[in-house]
């Protein structure tokens, strides 16, 4: 148990502090609420008790509420005199208000340094950066929304890390809406609502992740609303994330919605090819630390960026698996290996292109109305795009010819077949058509 706890402390205090101060501690026992650690020197014992005892106590306490105090015993020395936790007995102090909530630790990988910026997320990134500076509050709340795996949590942690570095004086609290609800219910049950309110109203920056979770949970929403208002009134920064825009969260009270909308609302768009490639390249750099001499063929990253869905988590998972697999079997990462190793992921993320999408893209491309393309007009300027669209439907969807015909104003399957053949011929003879097809195909597969 101490081993696991040490790993959490490592994250919190950083590798250097950890190696110097935490690693040498040996857990001895827990008696009458006093957790005793063996330490090699008096100096180390004093230093740890002065600087880290709050933290250690807080961690221990959150696992086992019996723990009330720490004690350090010097064992390498002949005098095994306990170094009673230093004056003025910092360990007797209650963990600070916010830490009493035992908020989830921040992920050390989620910083601005590791966040790859592209068109789809540049606005969200810029807004997050601004809030992370810890200057005067300009937009409140900052509301980040977007589909799963697009980097909302990453950005929120990055803000928290940045604030901790730049403004250690600020009380920053990050938690998920689920944790908010859990604390709230717990406070109700333990009749500690006063404490709960006090803690939440004393933070300087409040971040609530995945706020859609409280939709439909009336009393939690109520409390959230009050907390929110109290903080905004004190001009404290609030940062919220959700999987959709405030107005689109069902079962959320109107007043909560409008409150959420009154700051800056920015969305993280689905990733595009360039962003996916950028993310893959940066993740490869990170994988290189673990696998310094794995060979990676050209084209593999481009292939993955093309083929894997917009969810960055899936993309990351695929890359991690690929490197682990290649190093296990001792092979280079080639296209073949990639396709073997990721067959299931690739299949699952095959994008389903619809007939409607094709029709829309083609009519936009040729600058004609959708209704004209689908309708009965036989003019060449409509008929040709119509045939192109039919051809693409045959190539890119699994629809049969009769099904395609039906979606083009109830045309017969032989008409579709004729159109498809015609385009196949033209593709060989007409450079312009070939180019159009290539452009359209790429736009549709992006
Ligand atoms: P969300 O909270 O929006 O569901 P996360 O923030 O948890 O998504 O992101 C999922 C994973 O993808 C995380 O490992 C995160 O580091 C990574 N990720 C997402 N966007 C980016 C990005 N732009 N650059 C680097 N990594 C990213
Ligand atoms: Mg998230």
C-alpha cells in the first residue's frame, strides 16, 4: 500500500524531490493513529517532516482515516530516537481546505508542452493558454466543449499545471462533475454542507470536467449553480468542459445553461489529417524514450493519420500498441506489420461515407443545387455531376445499384450502372474528371 502511495507522491512532488526525500522512507507501522517511518538520518527526517508531512499525511488519511499523525524514526543511527514531527508540529495541522477534498491528481503528461496545436483546436488552446497565465479574469467561465478524446481534459490539466507554476498563491481545484456530485452527496450524508460550501467558495480557480454528467441530477445542479454564482461574484475564474455546447445539454436547467454561456464558449473540432499527423509525430518522439532504436518505415504515420478516427485517444493507443508489439517480436515497424498489428483498430475506425455526403460534396464542387443534381433535369451540366456522384457512391459506400438509384430521385439501377461506366471511361480520357474524382475522394475520406 505504501508502494502505491509513493507512486502518487512521486507524481505530486516530482522525480527529484521524490528520489531525494520520499524514496528513503520506510513505512514501519501504524499504531494509535500514528504512522511511523524509518529514516536513515535525523536531517532527512526533519526535512521531510517540515516539507512533506502535510502531503504524506493527506495521502495516508485519504486511504485510511485512522491516520492522524506521522512520526519518523532514525534507524541507521545508533540512537533510534524518534524525530517527533517537527515544531511547530505541522503534522497536527489539518490538511488545507482544498486538499481535504482529495481531488484527483493531475496527469503529468497533460501539459501545454505536449499539446499539439492545429486548426481544429487552436482557439481552445489559445483560450486555455490565456487562462493559464493567471492574469485578471477576462472571460468567465471558459467553457470548452468537444467530442470524446479531443483534448478537453488535457487542456484543463495543462491550465492547472501552468497556474501552479506561475501563481502558486492561487488555490486551484480541478475535479470532474462526477466527483463534484460525489462530494456533494457525501457532505449531505455526513451533515457537512457548511464545510462543503466553505471549501468550494474558497477556491480561486475552479475547474469542472465533463459537466454534462450533472444533467438530470437536480440537487447537484442546484448546488453547482450556487457555487458557480458565488465564485463568479467574487471574480474567481471558472473553467468548465463538456461533450457538447451548453445549449445542447439535455436536462440542464435553463438558468444553469445561460450561466455557462455567459463567458467564452469554444469548441474543439474533430481532428483533421494534419493535426493527427502532428500528434503522431510528437507521440513517436515520446515513444523513442522507451524504444530508442526501433525502426519506423516512412509512410506508416501518414497511413495511420489517414485511417484512424478523430479520437486522439484511439490514435495514441494504436501507436503505443504498435511500438510495444514491434519491440516484442523484434521487428521493424513496416506497413505490413502495422496492418497486422492494428487490424481491429483499422476496421473499427473505417469511416462510413454516406450517399447524402457524397451528393452534397459533389454538388458543392460543381457549384450546382443539390435538388438539381438529384432531380430529373437532363442537361449535361447536371447529368455529369450526377454521374460522378453515382460513381463515388458505388466506390465509397456499400450501397447496391438499385439503392443508389432510389436515392437519386428514384432512378433505375441500369441508369446508375450506365453512369458509373461512363465515368470509368472518362476517367481514362479526361484529365479534368480524373482530377475532380481524386479531389472529391480525398475530401470525403478526410
Ligand atoms: P477528452 O477529455 O476531450 O475526452 P483527453 O484530454 O482525455 O480528451 O485526450 C485524450 C488523449 O489524447 C490524451 O492522452 C491526450 O493527451 C491526447 N490528446 C488529445 N488532443 C491532443 C493534442 N492536441 N496533442 C497531444 N495530445 C492530445
Ligand atoms: Mg475528458
